[in-house]
C-alpha cells in the first residue's frame, strides 16, 4: 500500500513555549514581551528593544545606560578577525562571511561559563559585534579599511557610519533604528527555530547563532528583500511593473515581498515600513523604487484575487528593500543587516531555551519522521550490479 504524506514543514506543530514574542496572524498583531510592535517602533530604540527581548521588561534610564555601555564595549572589529576577513576572496557571500565569523567571536567571549549571566554577556557581545563584522566586510571587499566605531552614536547610526563612511543625519539614523526594531524577533521562524534546536543540544551561544545565520541565508527566509530589490532593478521602470508581475503569474512564480506563512492580513511591520519608505524616498532622486513597489503590490493583489479568490498582503520584505537601498546598502548585504537586528531575538530565544522560566528538564529537539523509502532490500555484490 502506498502511503501519501503531506510535508508540512512543521506548520501548526507546537514545539515549545515562549514568552518572547507573539504573532497573531489572523489579526495582524506582533507583540514583543506583550508590547505592540507599532508602539515600540514609534517610541523605543533598538538598544531598549534588545534589552526588553533579553530581560523581559523595559529598562529604566540607569539600566539602559548600563546596557548601552556594554554594547559600546564590543563594537570594534577584533584585529584577528579583521585579518582573517582580509584573506577571503571579495566574491565571498556576505552571509557566509557572517556565519563563519560568529564562532570566531567566541575567542573573544566576555565570559566562559554556561550560566544564565554568562550567556547574557555573550548575547550582548554578539549583538554588539555583528554590525562591525558586516560593515567591516563591506569595506574590506571594496578595498577599504574597516572604520572604528564612534562612541557617541547609537547602534543603528554607528552601523551606517561604519558601512558607508559617513555619519548619518538624525532622520536616517532613526529610520535604521526602527528597521532594526521591526526585524528584531518574530517567534519561531526558521532561523530562530534553528538556533533553538542547536541550543537544545547544550551547544554554546555562538554555535546557536551561527545556525540562525545559516538558516536566514536561504532565499525562502532572509533573502526575500534582496530579491525584491533585484526585481525592481530588473524592471527599472514603473511602466514595466504590470507586465513583469503578469509574467510571474503566468509562469506560476511568486512575487517576493508579498504573502506570508503566518499573516492572513496585513503584516504590521509592512505598514510601518511603507510609511518609512515614502518619507525616506519622497524627496529622493530614486523615488521610482517606492512607486514601483506600490504598483507591484497593487498588481499582485489584483491578479492573486482574480486567480485564487482571496486577498494577499505585503510582508516586511517588500518595503525594507527600497529603504535599505536608499540608505546606501547594496542588496547583497540586506540579509546580513536583517541578521544583525534579529540577533537580539535569537540570543533571547537561546537563553530561554537554555534557562526556561519556570525551570524544566532540558528537552533535546528530536522530531520523528514518516519513512516512505524502500523496505528491506537484499545487498547485491558490486560485481553483479
């Protein structure tokens, strides 16, 4: 008898509990530790949001300053890691560089134990160091020296400075800060789950974060906003959008940046980024990217409804593409920028996996599978095959 099995990708399976974030896909709600993403994007900073994800509550002024000071301590690219990056081919993919660099950071770990306190220090170390790795690699691959961080700048502003070589104005720095808040966590997505799986084995923080980066590097997960930008560049004309989208539908291909595995209504992050994209690009010489993005969403929604009889909505990747492009970030670096923001969520999930509250016996992730291959077969000697 043939067994027909649908591969679900674990969708709908409750793998574990979490207190870090919640997605209500039916109603378009995203919460970090109970706070709506809209409120955090409007009022918070990335440093404050990272503190919230790690510790479970918003810091007071003294706690935030202490946390920010700890973040500033690890912003510089270590000399040995910088030398290692200089030995790589400039053609090396930025996500491969980032994934391989994180275990190397363990040589500079601020703590050696596996207590919760030690893991908190490691989390701050990783969150602080990832922007320096990404910006450092961008400059090295362009034949330039990595820049030292500026003490007075926020994480977001400092990244843009180290990446582009110019201190961003307050408006641009705030846009980057909001984008990092929006990308900081999203419950049990593929990369977060990968990091938690590795953490469940007892592996260290750096190994778990490297796994998260590896999962995010896949085009079905963290590469969507880069694909959005490639598509826009390929079209390069608002008048070509409808024809391009129509051909995608005719070929049975998806339009990157539209549709989501969880949201059945508007992704709340997309709404915030849509407003940001307009504000950033309205007086920009490349306003066409915003126009094309809006038209791509409009045509895709129209054709999808005609074909499927139901609505589809933009996701976080659609508008972040033109925003990062306008900031001077090449689309090959979009996934690493996503990763440096998501490091806040990944590290929080690794700590939650290692030190659940209330404490429970550690559980190694070990899902079962349904075998659909050949049954017992007789071995045939190689001379008779």
